[in-house]
């Protein structure tokens, strides 16, 4: 894999803070980053590393690796992150959630990340296993809030910590003001940036930024990295929306339904075309609004994200090496 020519790590550090990483970008537009899931089987493993190779060649600013509810992907997450560190030039962010863990277990996990060379962690309270929208119950010997996890990570070691933010407001928050205060508490606890839940309406992102700026200009200066996903399947995106509590704008939903058709099987090619076009339009506006980075949920594929980036003139046109979807 090639070295990243367009981003110089601060001080030559192998794993600089994400804030320094994106601020040091010399790309003509904005840097981009990607999110991976720990693979469940050998085929998925091969797909992930093909995608990792593509995004390394394209110069991704960083890659985040998710962590299953209740630690359900713990060993696989650590293994993927360790391999990213040892075998690629990608900068990893390891996700960590408080769900189902004692404080002692969380300390152990944080140390495991340190032992494999990770310096960037995304601290998440997390969703209940089984039913992400179900009642959330903290472990009796664990943590209640993500801000507590941010503090714990800093207690254990010298890490750069990010958190999640929610343009539409977290579905458990009483209202948008309450959601804003929760995010501010996480940032004040020592988080350096946030990555948003995926969204499809730029106005939701801009209003989040406005709310933070009005409530606390100092914390609002920290990067809010938009989380994005090019839609390639109507059935798949409906399921993800259902599990996350976010919403598809009516205009996009109508376009996707029309593209899918009325048959028993959706027209995946037509849905995909609409999804790529919409994601490109969304990114263009976000770039115009001065976002610090574009963060793509890839589902461990490279092709859709690659096509959006090519449409934005951020990378060469997709070649045969891009993994399918």
C-alpha cells in the first residue's frame, strides 16, 4: 500500500489525533474517512481488506472500526484494529461502548487498544443488545453515560477521544435542547470531536452546528464530522433507519421507492443510481458549508463510496479494483 501523500501527521506521529489529521490535510477539497464493521466470516474478511486497500490508496484520513452492543464483536474489533495498525498506513479509530461492561472490563478493553498501538477511541454509550431501540439499563458496576466513558479513557492512558452526535437529536433525548446539552457534556469531558449518526438532510446537520454554537462557542469549535452512507438498497436502508431512529427525507424516500419499482424484488441498479446521485448532492452542499471531513459508512465495501468521491473530483474514477456494491 502506498503512503498518504496529502496528509502529514503532526510531528511525524504514526497515529496523530483525528483533529490534527484532518486539519493537516492538503487535499483540494476536504479529507474523507470511512467506517468498517468487524467481519463475521471469511468472505466478509476478504471483502473488508480489499476495501481497506482501496481506501488506503485513495488516501483516507482515518478508518473507524465499530464495536458491537455489549461487546459482541470485541475480539473481532481488536483484531481488525490491530491489523489496520500493523499492516496498513490507515489511521484507526476504535469504537468502544459502555453497554454490558463493568468499569474494570472497560479499563481492560482500553488497555487492549493501547497494547495494539491504538491512540484514537470513539466513546459511545451504545445501544442495548438485541433491540437497539429497547430500554437501556446500565451495568450495576458500569457507567451510565458516554461522558463518563470519555473521562475513563483519559484516566487509563494518553488517548485522543471522539464521541457521537445526532443531527436529528438522539431518540432518547427529551428534545433538541436536551440532546445538545448531552453532546456538550461529552465534549467538556474531554472529547476532541464528534462523528454524527448518518443523516440525509443537510439542514439537520447545520441546525446541530447552530445549536452548539449558540450554547457554547468554545465546544462548538471542535469538529463535527458528518456521517454519511450512499444508499444502494431500499430494503437495507429502511432497516438501518428503523434501528437507528433517524429518518429519510420524503423527497429521497419517494425517489428511492420510484426507482425500486413495484415488483417483488427491488431494482437494485436503479436504487443504487439514485443513492449515489443523492449522496453526491449531499456531499457537495456539506463541502460548501465548510465541513471538516466526510465520513462514509461503507458496510465494508468500497465501490459506492469511491463513486461518490469520484463524482466530487476527490479521487480518480472507480476502477476494476473497487469491491462491489
